């Protein structure tokens, strides 16, 4: 996964945590979000947001 795709998530682009584990977890959550994004339809996103 390219870093530019992860940096679309503002928290990954601007976060500088002291513990590396916390930063790694933030990047992992963003990567999971990026990989699941194409699988979700707009209708599913509307259900989650409600």
C-alpha cells in the first residue's frame, strides 16, 4: 500500500506518537480502512453513519 493513500487519513499524516506501537496501530487501522473501502457500497456507508 502506498503511503500517499494512507496519508489521505489526516490522523496518519499528522500523528507523531512517541510509542511506535501506537503509531503502527494507527497506520494499520488506516490500511484496513483503505482495503475495505472499495468493498463497501454507498448504501452500506449510509447505514453505518446513521
